[in-house]
C-alpha cells in the first residue's frame, strides 16, 4: 500500500493560495469572515481508512463521516454527518426522516448543489447550496463533541473547528437548519 503524504505540522489559519483550488480558498474566506477559528492539516488525498486515522490522530479528533444521499426519485437530497467509526444503516435513517429508499447521491448533484466531488463531501459545502436543496442531518453523537473535523471542500486538507461555531455561525449564515438523528 502506498503511503500518502501528511504534513506533520498543524497550521492555524488560511494557506497561501498557490496550488489551491478557488473553492477551497472561498471556504477560508468565509471562515475568516465569520470569525471561525480553525486548525488545518494538509495532506495528500486520503484513500484509506488507515490514512484517515492518521489525520484524526494528528488533529486529536475523529473526522466525521459525511454522506451525500438522495431519495429514489432524486428530488430530496441530504447531507449526513455521523461519527467516522459508526456504521451507516439506511433503514434506521429512512425511518427517522420519513424518506424511503435512500441511496448515495449522484456526483453530478453533489457538484451542482455543493460544489464538491466524491471523497471531499463536507458540511462546509453547504456554503455553495444557495437554493437550500440539501437537508442537513447530524447524528446526535456529533453534537456531543466539542470539535468537528471536515474537509474544506477538497480532500487534500482537513480542518478542526468548534462544533458550536458550525451550528451557531456557519449554518445560520448559509441559511441551513439541521435535523438531529440517532444511528
């Protein structure tokens, strides 16, 4: 198995824009505008669970699992945040939100609504959902954690920030509410 590159140094604040995608820099612009402090860890694409665990250890958190889901008709879309180690059970979630036949949302909708590609799904993508097409679902265990880990709309960096800042600053700014679920 190939080892991925992981910067061993934690960074506070935004990186230099060289080599960064504009959508990533827009995340930092918004976090700065909302005065949301964060710690950043740069790394290569994290293709394995082992690499994700190494990122978790360096940030001293568990990066949450972010799943982009939709109903069978592709009319209702959801972003689910859940602990990375928890198993996703479609039937349990479907019952709680009243939507049968959930599946993973197609990449074209992920890109259209969140400006994110597969592997980079993040709550921060909601900043790009101006039509509020995506409904946020958060597992109760995530809300119990003081900090949350996620990608800045690209999976070559990971951020750690206060869960409270996401709930009380970021989501109100984007116009998104959330539903608590228990998986």
